C-alpha cells in the first residue's frame, strides 16, 4: 500500500498575510504612518519604486478576500494588525476606525467558520515611535504593552490565538544590521539592542495577556536549519554561529532565559551584558511557538563576511526559488524535530511556509499554472506529516501567502500567493496551487499521497 498522509482531525489548515503587504490605504481613516510607509516613499529603497499605497487593496476588498478563503475551504487565517492604524502615534490615543476595521474582519471570518489568528507586529512600526528611537528605545516594551492591551481587550475571545511579533530576527538583521528593510540602519552596535528590546516587548505583551486575555499567546520565529559545508572545525564553528544567530537568538532567551554564548563571539564588544530582570521578563511560558520555514543554509567559514564570518554554499543539484532560496523539504522536518528536542516539544504552528516562483503574469481563461509551487507545497506538507509521525506537536499549517503581495523591498516582483493578483485590475485568480491546497485541506492531507516527487 502506498504511503498514507492523513493528518490529525483537529489539525488547522490556513493561510497567512501581513498588513503592509496586502492592505493598501495606509493612511486611511485616521491611521498614522508606519516606518514601511516612510521607507517605501524614500527614493532608492524599493525595487521598481514600488510601495504599499494600494497593494492588494485588501483594506477595501477584505470581504471578498474572506469569501475567497471560504471558497478554498480554509479553516484558519493569520493576519497582522497595523499598529499605527489602531494607535496613530503608536501610544496614547486610539483610533476607533482602525480598530473597527480589524473587528469587522474578525467577525466576518468567524461568520464564515474561519479561525482568526492575529500577529500584533509584522514589521510596520508606527513612524512616530521610530522618531523616538523605535526598537532602540527601551521604553518600546511599554509602548508595545499598551498597544497589546488595546487589542487583547477588544478582541480576545473572538481571536483565540495571538502572536506578539513576527520574526524578530528579520526585524533586527534586515532593519538594524544590514539595512535592506525599514528602518534601514546598518549598525553592529544597534542590532543587539534592537533584538533585546523586541524580546522585552514580547515579554511585556505576554504579561499583559496573562492579565487581560484568556486564550493563547505565542511568538513567531523564522528558522532555517544550518548544515556544515564540511566537517572541518572552521565550518562546524561557522555552522554553530549561524545557528545561534538565526535560530537560537530568540528562542533560547524565551525558553531558558539566556542568550546563546556564540552571540558574544559574533558581536564582540557590541554585545552588552543584560540585566537579569530583563531576562526574567523575556522568559515567560508561552502557549505555542509559530515557526516560519522557507529554506535551509549550508554554512562555510568565510572571514570576509561580516559579522558572522559565514557564507552560504549553493547546492547546484537542488531547485532554487525565485528569491534564490534552496528548496529543501527535509529541512522542515529537521527544524520541527530540532524545536521538539531542544525546547521540550512545545505546541507548534507552522505560521508560514511557501515559495516565490515565476508564474505566468496574467491568468489565462481563469487559470494560473504554477506547478513548482504545487510541488513545493506537496513536499513540504509531506515533511510536516513526517514530523508529526516523529512525535512533534504540530497543530496547524498556514501557507504563505493567500495573495500575491508586496514582498517588502522587493516590491511586487516576487509572487508568493496561492491566489494570483492582477495588480492593474485587482482581479484575484486562484492558482493551481490554491486548488491543490484546497484538495489537501478537504481530504485532511490524504491528497498528498497522489503523484510522486
Ligand atoms: C517572511 O520572512 C515574512 O514573514 C513575510 O512577510 C515575507 O513576505 C515572506 O517571508 C517571504 O519573504 O537567502 O537562502 O540565506 C522570510 C524570512 C529570512 C527567509 C531570510 C529567507 C534567507 C534565505 N527569510 N531567509 S537565504
């Protein structure tokens, strides 16, 4: 008999998006600007001068988009809340119309039998807070706590699963160390501070949740397993540094209350001593961990690559996506097994997984063929199944993304959606991958058994 892929009955199948990437109308109804609004309007920052002014126009088309999810049989939807829609200055005054937008969305999801999960911070920091130092200002933990409280009080119960931050690693590495993402800094001294304040803000938000919320709160991290290019001591040490920097920098403090030793090796004098009280704030029991998985890295020691001294080695025998990331499904099984073993088998949701490939630019007779994405999803969902068989507590999967959208500084050039968006007409067309995913969802995974890969 061929391999069976039936998933547990209560396994949650959904899709994910983020506010700045899909909503458009960033300043509508009293919203304040975010750092992404600012960054996208700074010449030279965005590929093709793209910006999120319209994006998928989800701010106006949200009802149709919920209909689309329903049509595809989605059971869950992970979206993010734009902090500066809800609090235009990031703190203090609440903008009722911003809050109403998310309330309507959540109520409509529930009416359609779709479980909402909200991420409170998916990179679009209120610009007014960046003016006060953003993630470099220690007060941001309290600002984030204030904003979290507004959201929890208004929507807890209707939203039963909350994520505080999306991928603090990317915020720090892209925003403060290498500068490709907002706010665009390149500073070895700032990166550790930003990381630490992200974690303190997360901790503060969890504390607030325990006081005012009754359901689940967690943290979303991006994990890319690291494999050594050779067994040389240099490559093994490089692999350990890369793993500490990306995969353990946030989870170790959250679970153990300590940062990995390697961070001092990497940042040298730029890595401060942190007060014990901060570590206690950061280390708080969570209800789940969100894992975003896209690819892996094969690591080689490279003196020239500052500050990690690690370079990736390209695997010529493997497929690469259009963003240049290796397709490596076994890495997802390895990641989930690693989380289980290192952190004591926490409850995990795969909060993002997906790929950008060259799709036909236009739908033809209502169809968009994306065979590479279909195969990516099949292989990665099989990898999830394998992890469940190995005893990992995986409770759900959200494909990234529901819609083609603004891929941050790469603009609209990279399409991650299972639904094609024509950015001239805003027409949505489910791609072959959406139909495929819908069939997997409807069959609790059984459809994964069809076809070889
Ligand atoms: C996510 O981040 C974001 O949460 C989401 O908003 C975004 O649209 C989506 O992914 C797609 O980008 O060059 O081989 O070394 C992704 C995190 C971290 C994944 C860096 C790729 C580099 C791989 N990314 N990583 S490689």
